[in-house]
C-alpha cells in the first residue's frame, strides 16, 4: 500500500528551507519523491500525478 504525502515548506528568504528539504528527502528512496523548488499555485493543477 502506497501512502501519498505532500509537504510544502514556506519561510522567509535565507531561512535554510533547501537544507531542511534535502535533509528530509535524504531519508526517502530517490524514486519515491518529486522535488520542486519553485512552484506556482496553478502548476499543481497541471501535474500528471
């Protein structure tokens, strides 16, 4: 059974968001996630997954 989870990190500029994202993703197998670093609200409606 696959459990789908979404995570969005929001914070001020230079607040180590990328570091947090990379640290958490290092615990997940590479084929099991898609990483977005910049995303518009509308882009979520057009993803294939």
